[in-house]
């Protein structure tokens, strides 16, 4: 069931072909192929240390692949930094690294992309405008906030995830990478975050949902890629395997 | 129950906040007022413009350092070398003004400490050694180099130049209005500098990045903020303000020693913490740091005037120590309630 490099794969939105990543003598990824297409939610499943984060860090430009090629919108690309990844539309939402807790929602929303107004030769933050845009654009994708000037630290985990997702959508991300977005959330909050993921899918965004727990992702994903000890175990469409089958493949209790 | 309370008080709070640079300044101002009222009630001769202006003058150097340190601490770093930079600036300014080069003196007395501050930042960024260690090292190294260059001799001049008066001359416009008052021009310079750096911190893109880097450098990096760049500039600002402090020192006293400013770095950090700056970074206010310097100066004056037996005035460090811990506890309490 391993994905093979076909023309069709290369034409999907993101296609990472035969990626091998070595750190010295340690082989973190061994010939793994992985991709996601527009309007698709792809689960990236694997136990702790299986190579999920390494694979994503290669996509984000944090690591360079030892062997392998990344295709974006059908063209080969070299992503050298998270900044470059973001410029082509790949946005990662990390659990602890997404937002700055001591800053307001709007300041977080525009961090690195601040709206400024000029007063003579000087440029100052247009805080009012930032708050208005932040509020209305989050509202557009179904996220309601009490006040854009509220500190992020006072929000719940689910609210923080949704703001990070909303930010990615607003700034025109084509691929959203969500790292364990629901693992620390209550049932009600998980449901909310999943609804934002569905909203992103309706907007034809590609979503990569990273988790070690198939239960978190089974309902929302369209397809599942499982990796184990740096190897690609298999990629399956929704309905091909049960939740238990996938769980067994993650732990290695069953071979594909 | 709790929710309805928040709703009714929110608009009023927002209105109050509108007039303040930042809500974090409320607590230090309240502390300053409490300390002033208590000393006024219990210390004879405390309540006078003479002692108030004395408190402000005594807070000048710590205040100047606290503006820079406060800015740097928001970015999540410390600078223990500002005391050494103060002395370096004093020598540069003193030597060049005495040689008839006041403007070159001014320029270099600001640029050299700013550069040495940036060096702290560059070492930190390159080596990833904590700023406490980096600046502990440069604190001694910078002062040691100053000793080598000056051969340890004190610099003293006799003339008061007109440029000195611009910085630390008597503020007669105010002093003539209020009897007994003895304000100096340095107050105006500190207010101006605090205004500028608070404006940068609170209202510019760079300031936004400083807060982000101090609170969560990983998230800042993820959003494309140039973390290293932000830290190096913040260190340069801390050095620059040490340069300002050195100029204020020499223009008022016409004396600088190799040991000048020693220990003042810790008072400045104390002032920033007392003024509401989080020791872990990501929150703080320049006005707060200035108010923190005033609180420490008020405590010192109050303790001196109290003339308590067994606690000589020199021993006011004990009071500073208590104040730092109390302020840190207060800050933690306030940030938790939010």
C-alpha cells in the first residue's frame, strides 16, 4: 500500500518524495513519501519518536532532507527556512509555539505582519485597525472572541488553537500543519477545533493533522499516513481500515 | 456571578486604560503613593518639596539605567554590565568635554556603551549562553579594560560647561515656582527618554517583536520575527541608556572613578522589577521602571530621615532586598488574577 511516486502524486498540492533524513549515523526518516491535496485532511500518524516531527520539520524548512525531493503545486521546491515555507503558503500551528501568551489576541494575530500607519517619517502600529480586522476575520471563519485586546494567556487551549488556525486561514495559507491540535483539549473544545478544520477543508485548504492517537483524528481525516521508526507503513483512504487496525499499525502490533 | 462582574467593570477599566501607557503601571504607581503617604505621616520633615526633589535627583542614574534595563528585560534578558558601561561613558564624556570636544564626547559616550551592549547581545546570540553569565563576564571585563586604559586614575574637572547645564543644570523654571524645590534638568531628559522608549515598546512593530521574543521566542521565530536581531538591538538600547547615565553622572559631579556605577546595575534591575517588569520577560513598562527607581529612592530617603538606631542609612540595601521580593510577589499575584 506504500505510496509510489506517480505523476498524480506530484501534481497534488504538497508531495514529499522518498524523503530520507539522517542525523549523523541515526536515520530518522527512511525513504518516506507523503503528501496532501487541496480540500483534504491528511492524518500523519505514528508513535512518539516515529519521525512525524522530523518529516514536518523537513517540510517547514527547519531540516533539509538528506535524500528526496519536495513538490509544491506540481513544481520541485527547496524550502530553506520556516519563513520560506510560510511565503509559499505552508503554515504550521504548534501547540506551545503557536501564540505568545502574554500578548493580546490581535497582537498575536498580526505578529510579524503588523499593520502600521505612518505619522510623518515614523511608523506606528495601527492597533485599532488590527483589532477590527482580527475580530472580523475570525468571525468570518466562525470563531467568536470576546475582545481582540484580551491576552491569549487567559484563553482556553481550544480557543488558542482556533485563533492560530484562523490566523493561518486569514493570511492565505494553502497548507495547515496542526501538531497534536486536540490532545490536551476537552471533548467540547475538541469538537470545536474539528469544526474549524472542516471549515478549512470547505475553503479548499490542505490540512496535515499530526497525532499519535488515531482516536483524535479518525472522524475528521480523509486519509491516513502511518509511519513507524522512520519507515512509511502505509497510506489509506477513509473507510479502508478501522480505528483499531490503524492503532495496531501505529504500534507495530500488526504489519501492513 | 463572576462573569457579570467582569462585564460591568470592563468598559470602565478600558476607559482608565486608555489614558495610561499600559495597565502594568497601575501597581507600581499605587506602591509609590502608599510609600510616600506612609513616610509623610510617620517621618518628620519628609513631606516637603525639598525632599521630593531630592528623591527624584537621587533616582536619576538608577532611573536612566532602569529605562534601558526595563526595555531589555521585556525581551527576556538581563544586563549586569550597565554599571561598567556607565563608568566608561563618564570617562569618555569627561575626557572629551575637558579637551574642548563636547559633541564628539556626547556622541562617543552614547555610541561606545551602545556598541558594548550590542556585543553582549552578539555573544548571547552566538553562544546561547544565558545573559546572566555573559553580562557577568563582560561586567568585569569592561571595567577591567577601563582600568587598563585609565590606569585606574580618577577623572575630575573643575569647570561647569554650558553643555553640562543642559543635562543636569538646575531647573529654575520649576524651582522658582515652588519654594524649597531643587529640581534638575535631568528629570526632563529622563521623562523624554522614557516617553520615546515606551513609544517604541508599545506602539511600534519592533516593540511588538520585543514582547513576543521575551514571552515566547519559539512562537516569535515561527511567525518570522528575527529573534537574534531583536535581542541584539535591545542590548544596544540597554548600553545606550548606560551611556546616558554616564553623561548625567559626569555633567553633575565632574568626577568619575573606575568604580563608578558599580552595583548600580542591580539597583536598575530592582527598579525594573519593582516597576512591574516580569523577570522572565514578555511584560513590562518603561514608565513602571522609572517609577520603580523612584520607589527605591523614596525608601532610601525615608530610611535616612527615620534615623533608626542600629539601621544606618548605608544599610538600606536590606530595604531594597525586601522591596524586590515583595514586588515580585505582587507582580505574580496581579498577573495571575488577570
